[in-house]
């Protein structure tokens, strides 16, 4: 049965479901089970899942246009270098974005010359390396939080040590380093991102969604 010259259903639909299941399982393990327990960023959780799903479908449905390799690298480059206008992605978050994009492209564009064993091994290798780097080899997890800071005189480079000491006293966290973001001279405030190691701060305050 065809509608406007296209079949309503064929065997490729089963292949799509099979690849989608593999892609979702791998993405879920990396995003929800590896990334989120360490970084606790719900906003990126949404972004990574949606990016992965969209790129998978775009890559799979357009793979028959014979653009496969160039098309894949084009998507990888376009989506990979995106910057959100509200906040620039940190290096680690950008790395995870590359991972979820790569997973989608690999699972969508793997052709019949690539065996299922190779496909499974590639996905497993990505999961294993990500897990080992995040949970085992990099034992000290540096966490960051963004706060609104009103002592604007201390954001000057020459006052950085005083800024760290003041933030340490007020937050109760042993701060490793700070980054000064947007400065509002009308309100005499600045957005400051503080970085600290979780193992040195057992009693951290709750994430307020601005980290």
C-alpha cells in the first residue's frame, strides 16, 4: 500500500526501531547514569536527549540521499559548535554534546558493511571509556555553581584572592577557583561562577538551577 508514491510500511521500519532502541539505550546510559549523577544538570539532561534523538532521525531518514559521510560530518560540525546565547557551554558539557551527537550518527548511518558486532562494540567502547574517565580515573569531581555577587570591587583581577576568601566565608565551601561572568554596573552586581571539589565539601548547598 502506497500513499503519494511512498510505501506505508516496509522492512526498513523494523531496522529503524532496532537502531533507535540501541541508540536510546546507549544515550540513556551515558546521559542519565554517567553524566547526571556527577553533574546534576537537569537543563543539559533535556538538551542531550533531544539533540541525540533529532540527529538520529535526521541522519537515518536522510541517509538514502547518498550524502552519508559528508552529511554526517556536516551535522557533527554544525550542531557541535553551537553556542547558546544565554550561556556558553563549558568544555565538559560540550564534550558530552559531541558524544551524544556521535552516538546518534554512528547508530543511524552504520550501513550493511558494518556488522552488528562492530556496532555493539563501538557503543560499548564509548560507554566504557566515558564511565572510566568520569567515575574511576577522574576521582575528584570539580563542581561549579553560579551566584549573583554584590561586592563588585572584589571582581577586579588584583582582588581575586580576597574574592575567593569572601565567597568561601559566605558559602562555607572550599572554593578552588572563580570565574567572573556578566557584570551589571547599574545594580552593582556580577554573576560569578565558583568551582570546588565535591570530596572537600561534603555539606554542599542545594542546586538552585543556576549552576
